[in-house]
């Protein structure tokens, strides 16, 4: 079945919005893409359960490209904490592979969705209230960051998000400046997305009902259109992030976190 012009336009719009958010907030945009991609795939006669899995995998594969574009923009401004990235990345890769290869079937678990929703609501409230973390709190050591990376990668693999919804609040809680937290989260999006995408491709081999031009759970036509548009918008989002004052950026982050929490709460109750 060929892609209709309205379908391509829908994918392109999704790419523009998710790319801008990736640069602005250090999130991969997966939680924005997944609901719309799932509906678009279902409209093409893909079984709803499979459509959701393909939406998650395809959204994560888009983040591979978006994160590179966003990262370059933040790196030019010297905002990325590369030492933190290097210590978080190994745990992120291990957690992501465990989720995408081994626990992907638990995605619909209402318990996980409720816990996730509660976490992001709490994080959003903390940012909205702008409570300062304890001045003495610092980033944990190598072992602590390895464990934190594992949690970030694992949760990202289950819900198809780039990890910013966990890593940004975590870094701010550890007294990392908000602009540095957003930039560092953008850098972390690449290993998160790459490890999860490999897992989705391998785990989706031989699954019945996949539409044409699928690579495992990844649907290549959507990947191509969305990635091209999101890569164009990510640098603009990064520029906007550095132009906004810290308090306003935190309010934007809080609104996004509330949206993520509401989405997961809806999935859990449904």
C-alpha cells in the first residue's frame, strides 16, 4: 500500500515537533511520537498491539538521528558534561538492551505504567515549585552513575523515550545546572537510542503481521520521513533552550513531564 500525501505530511509534522522538543528539552521526543505513530500504523491495518510496539521501536530509531543533531548544537555552546556522559553511558547501554531484548513484552503492564506516572508527576512538581536541591548534594561516584544509567536505559527501552524524562530531573537533583542537564541529556540520547534500536531490530525478527519495509519492529518509511524533519528542527530547539531563562525552562520541563505522566496514567487505567 503506497503512502498517501496526507500520511507523509502527518509523519513530517510529527518529525518537526519532536525534533524541536529534542533540542529544547533534551528529550528524544519518543513520548510525543509514540501515540501518533501507533494510531497511524493502526490506520494501515496493523494489529493494535503490534502497532504500539512498532511505534515505540520506530520512535526510538528516530532518536538516533535527532540526538546527534541536538547534541552538536549543545556541544558548540560547551554545555555538555562529557565526564558525566562517559560514566552514565555503560549502564544506559546495559539497561536499554535488557529492556528492548528481554522485557519488551511487559510494556503494557499497568503496575509499571502507574509507577512511571507517579515518578514523572513528582519530578514535574519539583520543577514547578523550583525547590532547590541540598547544596551539598553532588553526582554519585562511578558505581552510582552506572546504576542510574541502567535505570534510565531500562525505562527508556520500555516506553520508547530518549531518557530525558528521567536524566534531566536526576541531573538537576544532583545540582547540575539546568542548561547543562538538558545538553548532557541530549548527549545521552544517542547511546540510549542506538542500544534500544538494536534490541528492537533483533527482537522483532520473524514476528508475524509486520508491514512491508519493516526491519524488526522498526518501520523504515516512518523512520526516513520523521528523522529527516526532526534533524532539521533539533538545532533550533537547542538554540531556544539557551535563550530561555532557567526558571521558564523549568516550567516548560514541568509541563512536558505532566503530559508524560498523564499519558502513562491513561495507559495504566485503560
